[in-house]
């Protein structure tokens, strides 16, 4: 984007975070006392014995263990096998897990139709993350016909259950007017719902809305407050945005050292825009200031970004970067 003013680089996030299922499964998340030791770690031999006897909960938990590499070597094929057995018995968590494996071709051949089938089965039982991921399939026409309205319906069901990724995905539809009427107020409402639960991408998006006055009052100090919450979690796009606010003195005191620090952290987190802003800003700074900023960045307590999840994120991301 080459505009001379801030337009907040909108980018569709086609990212699937893969990580701890403990954040998204419900009901069957904890091993039974007979299959877990005092530490709560699954006793794999006991779990296998229960699973082999046809216990759906044990089948799901064993599949989860193979998916996560918890107590066993990570093996997606085994995860798919055990999830499949539990899914046949109606385990929503297993249906969701199997759908995820089909969507991403882990342990099975990638098959969006099978992913949609499994997500639908879990979603009909009220599995929030399955509702979100099914919404994403409808939004992109993967395994089902493209239908933004249906995507919005599933996102809303998940969002109403408090699924933060779905709240951001729904907000993104309101911003773009896809499947719903364009409505920045609604977008801000859903970004705020996820932001208040500590979801870093939502905090950064809400900060953009406060910065631009889209759907909320234009208020730089409020933008700075939300973007700082996100940046301090180690979310690199927000670190670029916070650096920009310090560089411009908007919502925070003008502070090149602070700006350079946040740009440097963003660059270390893989955001190339941070490196570009560092190079640009360095022309206005003394070597002593650059050294101080680098020292501050080195003492940053490290990434505290949210644990990865199996929710599909298709929201918009914005940047305060001005070119």
C-alpha cells in the first residue's frame, strides 16, 4: 500500500494456529481418574486398554495424546485412527479433532469435504471451535459451496459462546460487509468482546478502530491502551503499531527510543515492517539512542503471545504504519 496516510494495512489472516487442544475442547478435556496419574498426565497403557474396549472418551483422549505427542511420540495417523473411532460414537471433540486433521492433511489425505462433514457433526452438538472452523470453510468455499451468509451464521454461534477467534472472524465480516451488512459498530463490538478476554489480535484490531474512529470514538489514548496490551503479549503486528504511535506521539509521548524498541521487537518476532521502520527511524536518532532502545528490547520479558489453538482465523489485521 503506498498511500501517504495511515490506512491500516488490511490483510486476511488465512492462518491456522495448531497447538494445545486443552484450550478448545470441552467435556472430555480431562483424563478420567483411572487413566491419569497424580500429575494429571495420561497413563497411556491404561488409556489404551480403555480405548481398545470401546470407551469413546478414552479413544478421544488417546487420539489427543497422539496428536499432541503427550506421553507418546506424535503420530497424526494414530490420532486420526482413534479420533475416528470416537467420532463414530458421537464424540464432538473427536469429530472436531478429526475434522482438523482432514482440513490440514495431517495423518490423512487432505479432504475439505470430510473436514466439513466432521466439523458439522461437532458443530451441531455445540462445539464452538468446530462452529468457527466450519464458518471458515463456508467463507472460503472449501469442501462446501462458498456462502458468506452461512459463514456469518456459524461464526456468530461460536462467537456467542465466547470463542475469541470466531468473534474476530465475525467482526471482519462486518468490516468488509460480507455475509452481513457492513457495520463498523458491530465490528468494534465483537473485537472488543475478544479483546477483553485477552486475545492479542482482537486488541490490536480494536486499537485500530479507536485510532481511526471506525465504529467507536476516535481516541488515540484508547488506541494506545489496547495496542499496548497486545504488544506486551508479544504480538508482532501490535508491536509495530505501538512503535508507530511512539514515533508520531499519538496517544503516547513522542519517544523515538520507545518506538525503536517496539520496532526491534516486532522485527525479532518476524514482522518485516518492524525492520523497515527501524531503518527509517534510525536516520533521526543518535547512536546512543539506538543503543538504549536496543538494550530495552533485549530486556523485554520475551514473547507472551497467546497459546496456539486449532481455531481458524480469517480476520482482518491492521497496521498503523504510515508510508
